[in-house]
């Protein structure tokens, strides 16, 4: 049985907050590179209420923090 949405939202936000703290050096590197971050994010709100605007890292973030990718134009 799935947990109610409010509990799922709390669990996901706790996980995201813990990852942001645990990987703070990584996220600080993205900040220094000019990558726009939301530190206090409600992931469920981003996905379901704002229609996305989230980023799933597929390995490029490490290249950004290492200075291998400096600017991307879409």
C-alpha cells in the first residue's frame, strides 16, 4: 500500500534535504559555476504543481563542477 501523498511529500523532501546537505561541496561547485539551484525545494511541488523545471543529472553536473562544461545554449 502506498503512503498518503502528504507523507510521501514529507519523505521525499526529507531525502532531498539530506542529499543537499551530504553533497554540499558538489552543490556549492554548481553554484560557483553559475548553475541555478533551489536549495529549499519542494520536489513534489516542482513536478506536480509547477509542471517540472527540475533537472535529472546524467553525469554532466560533475563535468560542470570540474570546469569541463562552462556554457550551454539551448
